[in-house]
């Protein structure tokens, strides 16, 4: 009887230890997940869409025509690299006192303002993550976008790059997105393939120009926090109305220019213009009655429109029945 009791106590103690370990692991894993959470829809999703659409439309961009099944089998690798890249950016972006002050207003659920982790602990996490980030990028053949993105990230977040003015901030955002997209494409196709063909570079440059001219759509929802931080944005420089019209004109232009330049059909052109129309509606209704909720929805519409533009080469092949990435 005594032996049975001791055995029961040991089992209960082990179960308690295991439960605590799992609870601790879940807490810290969720904390790490929260760092890049708000960037999943506007960075991870477009990066994945770009890589998929470009690789499945290989002949359009003079890329190696891999079978669609092989590309899809590597999708998790590309998504994982992109997520890790976003995490590195977000750790840099969220660990400064000024960033914590801004997040306390705009995104109080983020790990540091929510009290889930301290700034020194975030610094330690960042230092520990760098060897993994570099090793994974080297192994997957994405070391070039990794290094360029790291330089841009440090300049943007640590050396005041984000405070250099609205247009400079848009340009840095565009360059950073270019690195996310290039890395996602490289890791999707594999380290043995060259993704930097003239056609692919031209496509990537076009996409970066789209971002440069429209990315300030994200700032409408964050204007209160930006004001507290004293950040100069396109909106604070040009004013709310002009900034909205700038995004409207740019979205309309790119929705026509990209399909026409790539020689896409009327159906894809109509889709891009239709998505642009929804974005325009949500942007312009903020002119007569502006709310944070409306600005958040407008940015979500920007993400949806942008993904439709990125997927346009792939959609054209589907509609024309030409197949996707088949040798």
C-alpha cells in the first residue's frame, strides 16, 4: 500500500512537471508568435503569393520550369524562411522604448507593451536568433536577400531610417519587401536555381514600385501612434486627403500598367481593376467620415488588392489553360 502511494505521488509529480513545462513552452512560443503576428497578412501573404505566382509562371520570367507538385512541396520551406525574416525585422522594430510607446497606443497586445517580455529579454532573443537566421538563409540559398534585408532592417529601426521622412520610409519599405519576395522565391525554387533573371528582376522592380507608391495606406490606421512618436510620414507631410488620392491614383495606374506590360488578358485586367475599385472606395470614404475601423479595413483591402496584382501572372496561365510550372 505504501509502495503504491509512493508510485502515485511520483506519477503525479511528473505529470505536474510536464504540465508546467508545456504551459511555459506555450507561453513563450505564443509570445514569439505575437511579434510578427500583425505582419502575416501584409508581408507573409504577399511574399508567398509573389513566390508562388512567379515560380508557377516560370516561362514568363525565364525561370526554371519546375513541376507544380515540386513547387508546392517546398511551399512550407519558403513560408518558414519568410516568417523567420519577418520575426527578425519585428524584433528590431519593437524593442526600442519609442516603439513600445507607439505600440501601447496602436497595438497594445504586442509582447512588450502587453508585459509578456521585457526589452532586455527581447534583445537577448534577437541575439540568439541571428545565428539561426544566417545559417538557415545560407543553407537555403537566400543569403543575399538575408544580408541586404539585415542591413535595411538595422538602418530602418536602429539608425533612424524610419524617421527620415515619408518618401524615404516608403522607399525603405519597398526595398525591404523586395528582399522578402526575393528570398521567398529563392527558397521556393531551391538553392540550385538562379532566380535573378532579367525578366524576374524587372517584375520584382515593378512590384517594389507598387509598394513605394501605395504602402503609406498602412499609416492611416496608425496616425495617432505615429504622432505620439513624432514620426514623419507621407500623411503628416502631404496631408490626409492628398495621401489618400495619391494611393488611389497609384492603385488605379498599377492595376492597368502591370497586366498590360505582362501581356495579360482582359479577365485578369478586370480582376485587378475590380480589386482596385474596392480599395479606392474604402480609401475615399475616409474623406467624409474617418474612423480607425475604416482605415484598418482600407489597409486590409490594400493587402487583398496587392495579392491580386501579385497573382496576376499565375491567374493568366490558369485562365488560358497553359498549365503551371510544368516542364
